[in-house]
């Protein structure tokens, strides 16, 4: 396959809406750090994941389940890595024993395999139980509109001119025009657009026949460049000429689309999605992960959002939440395996979160409603594993914590999304970057990652 003008190709196919007028060659050096945020859309339940409270008497007696029964399964002392405790799987998660075993395996394997580089942050007060506001607060640190997401800030600080600098598959991805936002969730789609001379027959099958191997794309690109040159020669205003010159430079700059497809193929060959860990589980997250890691490996992107939904469990919480949480963890594990395969696991920070939490009791439909407290998980090779920062009470209320240890402290302060985002900015190395100056956050003196 001939080298293609990647920026023009993406614009032509609609893969991205807007691209920066700069090229890959403008980057002085390869990126050495990457960031992935994983959004569990809908508001997950931390007490069903990484902040479990156990079975209380109200549920056990079935006397008043809807007034104070935080969980429907007791704590299991074996489900611990260092200070990190995770939930056992209740019988209500499924009436199928094999399904419960699958979910239990997903939970156990995730925390035991990644706990050595994981920091759990519990007891984060989002200040809201509104989906949009919570999503914005968790991923920007600000309840009000106007702050870019953490991943957008990271891309703006580290690779604003990359062709796919910030890949978003949904969730809060506001950029405030600091960086372009790319959509690229399907490995198959990326492979299809890699060669614009492919054709589809009348049944929709993709092929490239020898008798249709004329390089039509090269002809189109040549005509566009000639038109651009004519426009530049006819332009009278200096600003117009300069902008046309930038566009001309971009269209004449080769980029790494071929490398993206090569790395996609390599990842798919070395990391079998059906073996990590269950066939046909978390397929959407796994597809997103493949593309993102290939883009990182090709030096096309600096950060990304992965996104999966289904956590707004107002009814039948256990039967809905636990399977989805299990698949979420499996998808993140697959992401980590892809990063390992690409040689990027030591250079990538992964942050997992959700809009807010869920009530510390079940409603009349055995569901759980919106609750402002949440947790976040951070995976990074620089972290000492098995650590928890932040705390909640037995009935899932925020506790003031010591700013350095993260343990309950009456003289401490309740952790907020602003505190967490400020600490994350510093941790991923962008806290002092000039692009962040219009978006200040009070870190509250919390040292989540020290």
C-alpha cells in the first residue's frame, strides 16, 4: 500500500470532525507518556466494586431491605490485595452458577493481576447526582461548564499537533478548542480506510481487484493540491496566504497511517481477545483499546477516552451491575495486555471512573438510585500497589481524611473531584503546563500519589 496523506484521508472519511493545522513532523520528539481514561457511564456503585460494606442485618433478615442495606453479600477476607478490598459476588447477580463464577473470576483476576500498580481512591464527593454534571466533575474537576477533560488537557500539553492527539469514544470530552478530538473506535474501520482505493461490491464486500487497481486517490489528491496552489497564488491578504500555506503543508506531509494498521495487526495477533478472559465479553471496550494502543504506538495520539455504559441501575441492581462491572474490568485488563504487547505499559497511566455512585440502600425495585459519592481507580507502573486513599463510613458517607495518608481523620477534609483532578494533573506531568493556567483547581493539600 502506498503512503497516504493521513490528515486529508481522515477528513474525507469523517473519522474526525476537525484537525489541527500542524503535522506529525512538527513534533520534536516521540512522546514518552500516554493517558487513557475509562468511563463507566451511568453512575457505578463503588460498594459493589472497590469500596464494599458487606451484608448487614436488615438485608439478612429481609425485614427492611430498603432502609440501609448497602450490599446484599458479605465481605470476603480473601478478596484483598494490600489495603484494596473488592466485593464478593452475590447470588442475585445471576441465577446461573457459571455466570456468577465468571464475574467472580473477572473481579479476582483484575485486582490480583493489576493490584501491584493500582491506587484506589474512595470517598470522592462529586457534589451532584446529575449525570452530565457528575461526568464533567469527575473528568475535569469542575462542576460548572468550561473546563476541558483531563485527557484533553494532557493531549494539549503533550501532543497538540498529532493527527489523532485526543481519541474519544464518548464520555466527557470537552476540549475548549485546545486540541482536536478524534473518533476512532473500530479496528476494522481503521483498516478499511487505510487504503482509499478499496471498493465495495453490490453486496457490500470489501475488495481490491487487480483490474481496478488504478490509484484514483492519487489523482484526487493531485487535483486538490493544484487547486490549493492556485488559491494561494490568487490570495491577496497575508493572513489568507499564511493559512493556505499551512493547509498546503499539512496535505503534503506523510504521516503514520500505515504504522497504525501494522501495529493494529500486531496487537491483534499477540493479544487474543477471547482469551482475556472470556469469549465475547467486553467486545466494545476491547475494540476501543486495540485502536487506542495502536495509535499510541504509532505516535499518532497522546490520550484517549474509552467508554462503556449500562451502570444506571435503578432496577435489579445486582443482576445488572455486577455483570457489567465484571466486563468493565475485563475490558481494562485487555487494554493493559495491549499496552504490554506494544511496549507501552510502563509509560501509560490508566484512570477508571464514573459519573457518581449509587445509594447505600435498595429501592422498591431492588435497584439503587443516584448518590454523590464515588471512587476512582488509577493504574500506573510508578505506583506502589495495594494502596487506598480516601474513606467512607459503613453507610457510605464521605469521611474527612488525612491529606497525606488518605485515612480517616477528624481534622482532615472530604475529598472532592477538584482535589483528585489536581493531583492527577501533577501525577501525569502537566500540572505546571501553561495550557492549564485558565483552568485552575484547588488541590486542597491532598497527596494522593506521593
